[in-house]
C-alpha cells in the first residue's frame, strides 16, 4: 500500500469490469495506519481503489493531491472507472467513509453502496447523542462549516435525499442499535426510499471489523445477493 500521507491506493485486476471503492473512516491528522479494508479485501478479484480523507473533514476537502471537493471526487471516480473499462462501481465505507460512500455512490450512480456505521448529519447538535466527549469532532465540524468548497446541502443527508432520490441500485446501512450515536445517524435515513437498514446488536462502532471477517458479507458486497 501507499505511504502514510497518501490519500489513494489502487490495485488493478485486468479482466474485471467492477470497481470497488473502499473509503476509510475519519483520521485525526497524519498518523501511520492502513487504509480501511485493505487486508480483508486483498484477494477480491475486482479493481480496488482505497481512499482516505487526510483532512478529517468528511471528504469535503477532497482527496489530498487529487481533488479539492467531495463533488470533484465523484467526477474523479467516474473518470477513473471509465478509463479502466469498469461499468459497475460498488462503494464500501465506514464511519466518515460511510458518509462519503452514500454521497459518492449517489453522484456516480453506483450499482451498490454499503455504509457501515456512517455519519449522516454533520452538525454539532448531532453530537449530543454520543456517549463520550467529542470535542475533537466538534472542532472539525466547526472547521467544516467554513471549509471552502464544502457543500452545505450535503451536511444532512435526510433532506438532501428527500429532495434528490437515491440514484444507486442498492444502498445498505449497517449499525449497532445499542450505540446511541450510530443509531441516530442510521435512523436519520430510515424514511428514505431505497435505503435498507440492518442492525447488528452488540458490535459497537467497531462493527466493520466484524463484517469484513465474514466471507458471506464480502460475497454479497460484490454480487448484490
């Protein structure tokens, strides 16, 4: 994989027409870590594009060195897929990456989006549902509010998708209903047509680790079963 500061890593699989976009959760600065899902998906026989947001602003500042806004990133992904002959795009994201997967999947008209414990409302008052101090997140939300190029209409996905019907073949949100913050964000989209919510009690915000260890989950991710 790439160096710690890279916002993108790519694995080619010639012969496939399927691009799997994997979106990491929010990072606090430049710490050395892997892209989310890199180990679990390393044997999947599709093109794989791993993304992460080095700015910690829910992908609204784009991909460092590649794009400048979330909308720019959608255009980048559409072109990336087309250049490689990929007619099918699937998005998998966790937490902040789940938020980005929902938007990017919609903007690219992806075949499927799977969002694990996603954020769906980027406003400070949402943090009252958290069970611990979230001052770091609140600070980032304040930065997001004045971020050049950030799309304020995308800060709350419930009214956005109510006005802009989800343009994705299949959208699945996975969350733990006992995790108060994750439940709030998931249920924020409960009334939106085309979005299916699946509960995983007792998994917490580390649900992604549980799901990607299940080979059936990875199979369903790619096939839509």
